[in-house]
C-alpha cells in the first residue's frame, strides 16, 4: 500500500487541446480519493495517467513517494476496474483472474490459492468456470474486481465501475466497494460522475471542471463549504439553492435582503447568524450584491428550528412528494429554489412558513461565483 | 403467405437456381462424355456411358504448351503459392488492423487511408514497377516472387477487414491487459486472436479466392516452372495442335476451380457471419 502524489499535472494532446491544467492532489496511504465531475472534465484522463495508460505532458506522479511518470502500467503496482468491466471474452472467469498472475510468472500453486481467496472474498466461486458472456452485469462487476484484487496492488483504480449497473445493484455494489476498502485498506482512486457515490465512498473528493480541480477536501467540506457555485450546484441532490440577495446592516446585524414569490413584490430581511464579524466589513463594502447559498434541508418547516434561524412565509409554486420528505419549489430573489419539508407541513397548502437556517449559509460573490464567507467556523 | 404466393416464390427460386447451375451441369456432363458422344449428342443431355478418362488426362497427361504432364504440377504450384500468401497476408493484416485501432500513433489515420488506396489500384498499373522490383531483389520467375506480390497486394484488403473488426473491440480490453502486464504481442495473441475467428474466415476465403483465381500476376511474374493452374488451364485449352478435346477442357476447368469451391463449402457460413459481426461484447 502506498500514498499517491499528483503534482502540477498537465495533459496537452498533440492537437493542442489542454485537458488537464495543472492538477495537484495528495492522498495518504489507505485513503479513498474520488475524482468527480461532468463529462469532459478530465477525470478519466487523470486516472489513465495514474495508471500509466496515457503519457504525462508535464508534472509528476508519485506512488509511495517514488516518481512513476515513465514506468509502464505493469510496473506501477496498480490494478484497475473499468466501466465496461473489460473481461477477456475468450477466457473463463478463472483464466481472467489468473491472466495477470501468469504474466508475472507467479507459481501455479500460488495462483490457485489467490484465485480461491479472491473468489471467496467476492462470492464468485460458483462462477469460476464460466465465460464472461454467461454472467450478469453484477457478476461481471465482481469478477472485474476480483481480477484487480488478485494482484494485491498498492493502488486500486476505478473508472466509473457502477455506471453500467441498474439502480438497485448500483447501491448494493457501492456499499460492497466501501466494505472492501474498509477491510483491505488499499489506497483507492475512484472516478465517477455521480455525486452520491462521491459523497458516500470518499475520504477525499476532488471536484473537477474543465481540467481544473475546483475543490479538494473531505465530503463534509465539499458539501458544507463549497468554494464556488459550481461545487455548490454539483454536489448534493437537489443542489444547493443560490439565491440572489443584497447584504445590508439591519438593527446592527448582518442581513440578507431577499425578494419573495414569483412577482418579487415582497422583500424580507434574513438575519445571517454565525458569520465572522471580521469579514463583515468586507462583505458589506464589496458591493453588497451576492448569491446566498442554502441547501434545501436548511429551508425547512417550522418543526426543525434550532434557534439560529429566520422565519419566512412563501407561496408554493410546486410540491414534489418523495416519501420521506416533500420538496417544494419556491421563488426567492427571482430564482427557483427548493426547500425540503416534512410531508405533513405541506399537504394542500398554497403558502408555507419556512425556517431558514442561515447559520449554514454560504455567501458567494455574484460576479466571480467564488465563496466569500462561510457561517459555521 | 397464401398458396399461390408460395408457389410463385418457389418457382422463381427454382428457375434462378436452374439458371445458375446450368453451366455447371454442362461442364460436368461434358467432362464425363467421350469425344464421340459430344459430337453426336446434345449439349445438355446426361452422359450415356460416363467415363473418367478425360479427368485423368486433364490431371496427368494433357499438354499445356510444350509440357504434357496435365494440370498436376501447376496445381501444386498454385497450392505452394496460395497457402503461404493467404496465411502471411491474413496474419500481417490482422497485426496491422490491431495496431491501427488499439495502438494509435501520430499519422495512423493517414497511414490507414493510404493503405485503403491500395484497394483501388488496378493490377495492370503495378505490373511494370513490380517486375523491376522483383528483378532487383532477385525473386522474379519464382514462386517466392508470386507470394510476395500477392501478399503486398492483399494487405490493403486484409488490413481493412481486420481494422473494421477490431475497431468494435472495446479499448478498455487492451488497457486492462496492459495493466495486467501484457505487451503488444501478448495482447494480440491472447486477447485479440481468440476472438477473431469470424473475420479470419472472411479474410481467408477472400484472399484464397483472389490469389487462386489470379491469372494476370501468374502469367506475368511466374517462371515456366512456377506457373499457377490458371495459366496452365489457359495454355491447355488454347493448345492449337490436334483435335479440340472439349471433355478434357471441361474437366481441367473444374479441377482448377475445385479448391475455391471447396473453401466456400467448408467455410462459407462463416463468411456471412464474419462480414456482419459487430462489436464483441465483453
């Protein structure tokens, strides 16, 4: 097992397209790193570069402190699981797992022992003599993981391994991957476009866009303290509300002035709790026009007040019951927002009273889209 | 479908089959008749007293040019030329297709396009330059020269076949094998080749037919000892001395065509399957 270092990595294709623009990530031995972003953000390219399948244009990749830029994949002591599973079609499951071992001239008896161990771990013993074509999607996924595990690699690389599975299986395999990681403690890099996978699996998450890491941190940091509106909108489902607001001092307290309802005729002052007073001056002076970031669960019904809240009555544009919660669409600051309420608080009402937990808010600059102040310290 | 429709369908099919098979029948029946019977009887009548004498003569003693050893030595020449040429061009084509799809390099697309142009160059255009080349290398008038010509000429086609087949093989398969520690040739041999059966059949049939049936390269580049059966057949049929032996000519023509027929019968079903085979699902 080993740490992984990615320093100033750039990737420029011969046709001049720059897909990675200076990536810096460091994870410790045994950590689970998630690379998440939309399609074309460069996350898979970065993974391929860690694997050694794509040459590095500039920068340095280290595994266990050793520079691996010029090592071929087989000498990097990594194993990889692919989106399409990439099982060798002409070989049985057993041969698929043994392929890498036999290429590295592992003695036959040892190969057999490894296959048995891996098959037991992943419960694929009855499948060993089948061909990949005779397996279901979930079974193929397990075999692909088994093949990777057989190597006993320093680093595990996953390239969107669950996106070809149906929803139910995906949730199952997700927790299984997490369990496996907990049990084996192998350093892992996992590429996904699914923010739920990112939140549930990762020790560290790197949110990427256009070849740049937007934010690198723990799931908690990414979720609660997004550094810009892209991260705020990408992580979380439904995403963070971004409410156009104006900052003002009202009764000596910092407030956000927001219009309410589709017509925008009503204005309210939401007191912002828990903001560092030292940032107050900069906040009010740097043009007071901001975006107020609030998660749907921080716009909720009166039953969930914690004292650091402001109350607000809003007209309901649309209600979407999801079972446990009901999501309501409302208009704040002229933007469509989503609030998460207890189902009984909504039933049949045109207007609801919300509590707004402003102590969980993030203030973004409306022009740069960067976060300029966080409430919780 | 109603009865009348079905009847019409079968009538159309049977008459088409008859139309296609009639020349074959004439060849076969004529080859089994004596010369006397051919002169007296009608063209399409079955032989009264079938004889294999014309076949024996065509195979062993008929004169083509000045040699009177039948088609046998030339048939062997054809085998000696066709089998290596087919195998080499197919294997190299497979390697080309593999490299062009899964080990792309700068200019690989251009190279492929350039190779494709090779499919459209008429035989006649390359005759003179090829003759000079073979002479310079010292393999003119030999079976090696013929093999070389057919391999070079066939590569455009075999590369095209394999490239289009391998482009359907997911790139992740090759990546997975690389991570597992396999190199260029190991991946080709252990991963790609085992799933290439259908396209191999297509290539072999195509190349075998092309090379076995070729006349022009044979007549131009072969020495008198290495002439393929197509050239010998021409000489045999066109010999102007003596009586015209239609039965021997027909038997010789069938003998010359037999290997291609055989390849189609044995491997024909793979031909269609291979041509229509899509991506390989892993």
